[in-house]
C-alpha cells in the first residue's frame, strides 16, 4: 500500500516530536525533551519481519535530502524494496564469483543504497511496494530462505561450468515476492526511468560519504568496516571520535540529516523510544551490597535497580573505550536508523532525535531520543552529505 505524504503531513511530522515537551514535568523520573533543532522527515515506516533496516533508514535519509533540495510534491515516498531487489541480485552475483565465501543474508549497509541510486536509480513506493506474497506487512524469512537455498544449490551444482540461466532463476524468485523492478514508468504525468526519476529528486550518489572512528586503522584514511553486512567492502572515512561527533552536530545545525548505523542490543536502547548509556558498573556495585536487599522481593529489587540505572550518570566515552567495544564484540553492527534533530532533557543532557523503522511504536510513535554518550559509544558508522562536514575536517579527510 502506498503511503501518501502531504506537505501538511510533512510539517506535522517535522513538528511532532516537540510534543514530548508536554510530558508531566512534575514527574522527574520521566525525561522532558526540549527540541534544539529538527529537520523535515517523511512518515514513519515499518520494516516489520524483514532485515532491511539499512534500506529503510537510508531511503528515509534520501527523502529528507530531496526535501532539503527543494522537492515540493505531496507524494514523496520511495520504494525500499526496489533497493532490496537490486542488492539481492548484486549479492548473488558476488556470492557465485567468490565461490560462496560471502555473507548472503538480509542485512546490508547505507552504501548499498548509494550503489543502487548510482547504478540503477530509484522508484516511487507505489510502483514497487514489494508485497506480492499475500501479506500486508514485510515478511522476508520465506523469501530469503528460498533465495539462499537456490543460490547455494547453484554454487554446489555448477562446479564445472555455470549455465546462462541461473541469474534469471534467482531474479524470478525476487520478482515473485517483491515484484518486477520497472525499467520505465509513468508518474505524475511524466515518463521516467529509475535513473531519471532519481535525478529529478536532485540526488547524486557521489555527494554522500560514510564516516567512522576506530583506531585499528589510521585516521584520515579509508577502510572497509569489518562486519559481515559490509558485503561490498565499501570504504568509510576514519576520523577521531570528537571529530565524528563534530560532524554530526554540524550536519544537523546546517540542515543535513544523518543515516546512522548502530548497536541497539544494549540494555540502554529501550523499546520505548529512549536510548542512553548509564554507568552500569556503579549500579552493579551498589546492587552487590547485600544489606540493602534483605527482605526485598525480586520484583522490588529489580524495580529499585531500574530506578538506580535511570538516576545513574552516563559513562564517559573515550576513543579507547569505543575501540574496546568493537574489538571485544560488545559493539555489534545491528541496526540502521535516521538522525534528524537534536534535543535536550531537563538535566541538560543532549540527545539525537532518531526516526526508526519499527512502525509507530513506543512512547514517541516511532521516534527515539538517543543520548550523546550512546551515540559516541555505539555508532558503527554514519552517512552524510559531504557539505555537512566542517571545512577543516573535510580538508584533513582529503574531500574536496
């Protein structure tokens, strides 16, 4: 089903998160957010039972980019499944070329969307909603297992010579589930190809860069982040942590949103619209004092520990701590989201405003408030327009 977005709807979404300020200020345990700056976003989507956050988050990012560049239509809703289909095809070809030594999975990265934008273009959601299998919500388990079984069988059965049919067979499975990718289409009275439609939005793949911050590679160089979902081995610019954060704050201040890849498996990333990183070590040490728990039920103890975590100060994130998380696998490549604003709570803590792709869930109806400390610690990578990077940092990165 196509999701229409009127200009009024875009404005409503733009202003929507400010309602968080209307919470009961008398309840000091609840965060009360004041928006510092927020940028336009399109409506909340739901990836449902599919591992396609990378497509949803980056498509949302590109929609905001189209708005920033002056898109005036009332129907800005790009197809995530067009991107998913094209990436599955590219992944299958690489899987065969590498004799099966590739992560053929549902996951991907923001760079995958850029490859599709550059090589194939984009299409509106109404042209390819990707729900050709009798469901109203995305559900990719059956499709993926069928694709994986097919491509594995092709590899195992073609030790001597590949036929000319295998790619068409793989594409046939994709088309059956997601629909065929259009080569040409009519939209709003105009005839487009996917490439010309993307160009009409002012989107140029080469304008966007991926940025990370780790010490196992030299700063101001590029490297392929070593995670399975980076199956194309795309490169990210490596900068010091403080400069990565400076880029993020500068981007929002100058009117640019951010595609954000992060670890969301942490206890601090709640399912109710809030993410922070309290000093749990201090809480654990306080919880180890047996005397305070005498006569307390397990439920009461958990409630008190939860309250202690809420009141605990956040950890101080250093470059070393961040690197340790990556090296010892406590920071993992979990989820892609879309950062579009900055807010503060009543204690003065800074938060990034994040559009998720889990539907209108949680206290803020699909919006998350993620603390500065959490972002510093658990960001895997970000994607921004190159003009969002402060000039001095961009110069050190070698970006013109």
